[in-house]
């Protein structure tokens, strides 16, 4: 790649050049994505497969998470609307209770 002498540019000129370069990069990325889409569509048409089928995971193994929400396992005795599934970060009311000598089973639903 050719070296460009930038020493003749003042700060405003360099910033304008930077903005133009960023615009060109964005345009080229969009062109590359468009080109890739066209190639994918052409390949799908050649083999007679709908594009949606190419990107579906119908043949892949499930990762175990089927999208079901976990049921709450613990409940705040002071406020029954506050529950916790036992996953993730402990709510403050659990952490405070454990710090004050309670055991986790005391909160179990």
C-alpha cells in the first residue's frame, strides 16, 4: 500500500479526511454484505433449497434451553410478590437474610 503524506493537513483537514474514510468503509461493508447475500441466494437457487432452510437449525442438536421460563423456587416472606428461580444473582432480600443467619431453605416455596 502506498504511503500517504499527511503532514500537510491541519487538524480540521485530518478530521474531514477521517470522516470521509469512515463513510467509505461503511459503504464498502454494505457492498460486501450485499454481494454475500447475492452469492448465498445464487447457491440456494442452484441446489433448490429455500434460503430460510439454509439458516434453520432443524438438523442441529438442541442446546437444552427450549425457551421455557424457570419456575420460582424461593419467595420473600415479607413480600410474596418477590420471587427468585435460584438462577443468576441472588436478590438482595436473599443475600441479606443469609447474611443475618437464615438458611436458603427458609425461603423455599
